[in-house]
C-alpha cells in the first residue's frame, strides 16, 4: 500500500489516495475517509450481503483484535486471511490491537506485554505474539501493537511506561515485518502514544520516524480511554495536538486517528491533515438509538438538530425518512415512525436500519469534506459542521439542566410528603 497526496487545501487539509493494494492494484481509496468498524471482521449489525448493497465499492474495514482474536483457529485452518474468512473479500482490512473507543477493565502491564480484553477475558499479548497473529490475519494494513489506551490527563508515570513499552514493541514489530514474507502484502503503521504529554509524544514520534522507510504511516492514540469524559475534551486541546503531531510527521505518511470522535472533532482533525478515522462513531450512535442527520449544504441552515434521538415520542407519527433526500436504503424505504416503533419493541431490524443510515451518512461527511478541500472552501464547511454540532450540544445541555431541575422538585415534594421537611 502507498499513500499519495492529490491536492492540498488552503490549510493543512488534503485529499489523498491509498493505492497499491496487492490484492487489487487498481483500487483507489480516497482520503480523508472513515473505515467501517467490525466485530469478528463483520461490520456490526450488517450481513456481508447487506454491506455490499450499502457500500458496493471497496471500503476499509477496521478489525480490532480484541473483537476477533477468537477467529485464530479458523483462520489458521483456512489460511487465506480474515477478509476471505468473513466473506468481505471486496473490501480491505486494517487490524488494530483494540477498539480505542471502548472502555476496558483496568489490568496490570508487563514490560513487554499489553493486556488484550477479549470476550474470553484478559490475554497478555507481546509484540511477537501480535505479529504471529497478524501473519494469520493477513490484513492489508496492520497497526503496530501499542500501549495507547490512555486519556489526555493521564499521569506522567503511566505515560512514561506507555511510551517505553510502545517503542520497544514497535522495534519488534518492524523486525518481524521485515524478516517475514508473510507480510509482503501488508502495510505496517506505527502508533503514537502519550498524546497528552508534549515531551513524551515528541519522543514517540522521533522513535517512529527511525523506521520511516519501513512504515506506511502513523496512527494517533493516547487521546481517550473510551470513557464518556475522555471523549469530550475541549476541542481547542485536541486541535493543538492534531496540529502539533501533524506538523512533526512527514507529509507523505498517511495519518490515522483512533477514537469515537464526533463530527466537530472529525472536521477539525481533517483540517490539520489527518486522513483516516476508525469509524466507531456511527456505531456508537446506532447502539444509542440515534440517527446522524447533518446538513452538508453550507448555504442553508437546518432547523433540525444534527442528531435525532429516535426513541423520542415526537417521532411516533413522523412519516418522513430520517433525512430528506438521503440516498441510503433505510431512508429510501422506511420512516422515522417505523424505526421508532422497531426501537421501542426492541426489534433487531432497528439497529440494522439505523446502522445503514449512520454508516452511509458518516461516509458522506468525508465525501463532502473532500469536495470542499478540492474547491478550497473547506474552512466554511468545517465551521458549518461545527455550528450544527454545537447547536445539538446546547440542546442536550438544556435537557440535562431541566431534568436535574425536575428531579430536584420531585425530591423536594417527596420529602414534604414524607414529613421530612415542613
């Protein structure tokens, strides 16, 4: 795999291409883009047949090892890699150690191992063991094993150990990658950790760049540990990191961001030259019964919020699609009222339809971002998306404040009725 820059915008944003995949040399994946998050290498909530209808053209599938390590025995027996095993050979796979957007239990570390939390419990994985698994998975892109599941306010002691452990494991990954023919069809990506500490992050980047001739790009971790609090830092703080790290990386290396980041953070990262996102955000919305309905027309403002809570009573008799003029299969055939009904009756089809829409619409966010970068109007598009998300955040804040007020009144009334206060 190779990365080329097709066009730069007014700032650091750029439109690029991932090309040279060995199994399909003619295929081009345009960036910036989002991968599709998977479980057992299958896109969550979608069968392989439905996936082909939603995305008939090749996409990048994000394969966390924590959700797929149990496939090892079957993959060994089959011997043709995880894409073939899962029936998604039309698409490309990117394997990473774990889903950074998920909260994992706390656990001990060892100098040369990182805990992997799978459905069968905790497994301590070394770099050698990880590369053995990667040789079996035969993914198109491999993110090196790293100790990157930390948040921005992590203590210096934890970050120092994460940095040391990650650098040592990267050396092992690179040595194994260069020595084995098993990886001739895969690209290896170095992982940046300790993002919250400028000094540690700089040291990590410096170490990664010693392997620049071997690596196909870099991935940014250490921004979140999956908790709600860590996924909602001030945008300014993240923007400073996106810019600082991006400026330190050669322009010809593809840049990957891991984490379940909202649209405002995504467009901010894109402006600072980040190319690939892990795609966990649409799944987060789907699992919460929410639909993403951004307005991509910068000349118009939408009265509706950019995220709809589909269990809300207001959609009970709303027979419009989730989003007018949306070309996804869910919007073409089904209404808000029907999807709300499915959610409230706990039908599995609700998650399927929401997933179809959220994946398609999130993909469209990147499609329109590329168009605006090409037209040198990305600044306007970025602000347009941020304004919509800020409007949604303010509405959620008002709802939260009202709920707290109502809860306070209810508790006061209960105490009066119980004779606790006169």
